[in-house]
C-alpha cells in the first residue's frame, strides 16, 4: 500500500540553524500538507500546498518557514533560523484531491532544537 | 484554539464491547470530519471520515455519527479489540485543507 515517507526520522539542531525536513508524498496525490505536534499538545496545521503554490497556511507558518516541491517526488519544509519552541514532531501529509479528501500522514520527523 | 475538543483524555473498554469516542466542535462552518488513530512515535493513521451531508458513515467495525445541530461527532468501535488500543483524534475542517485536531482520547482495550 502506498505511503507517505519522511526523512530524517530524528533531527537535532542548534538554535539559529536552518533545517530542512523532507517528505515523499503518495505518488498520485496532488495536495501536500505539513503539520506539527509539540510534545503534549495538539496536532496543528502549518500549511497546504497545491500546484507549486501555498493554498492555505496557519498563523504558525511565519516567515521562518517555507515549503518547496523541488522535483516531482519530494516536498520539503525549511525552517530558516530554528528556535527552541520549534522542537516538535513534524508530520507531512498528502491527499489525492482536496475538499475533505482524506489526508494520509507520514511517520513524522522529530525535531529537537538545543 | 479550542475549535475541536475531545473531553475524555482516556477510555478503557473490555474486549468485545463497544468503544465510544466523542468529539465536540465550535465552528459551525466545519463540513468535513476525520478520525485518526495514532500509536506512539508514528504518524496518524486515517480511520474513517464523514461530511456534513451525512449523519452516519460505517466501515467495518467503525461507525462515525455526526450531529450537526449539537456540533458533536462520535466514533463507535464494535467489537473492540486489543489492537484498537491507541490514541484517537478527531479532526474537522471547513475548507478541506486545514484540519483542526482535537487533543485525542487514549483508548485501552482490556483483553
């Protein structure tokens, strides 16, 4: 069964450093998403992406964040200058269409900012 | 942000019995609802969905009920199995893009 994959599974970085989290969505899916879950808190939406553009973003997704689909398979989340509060589990998801279509999640990348 | 609430942080059920997980929301514009199951250190796994044009959707042992007037949905698992033990999240959206998640209910099914 097709699945969303994410790399790395764990990332430790120093505050102020840039990190890039990678995702390979399910191949025939057109919509891509990033969510995060801070330890002990809710899963929170960051951004959705379609046709090489951001289609929706939350208040969390500020100028420190960017997303990109650099090729036909990868979808990346970049955090330019990490802060301690960016430490979280980051989940990538994809869906075939939109408007209520099921979003399939990857296993997540655990980011720890020191 | 308390748009989606799961007021029961945990639930224990005997194997073979029904598990009922509840979810309340405040935004009347929500039209799409998903239930996910999550194991530790894994991503959420989709279980079942419902849109506002329906009040019930069934898939095997899983049934989701939606009461739009009460802004309430519930997930029924029957019969419950030990492998169902996990954290269950409901999620809701008005656009179908940005889903708001509840805080989750940890279900333990006792053999």
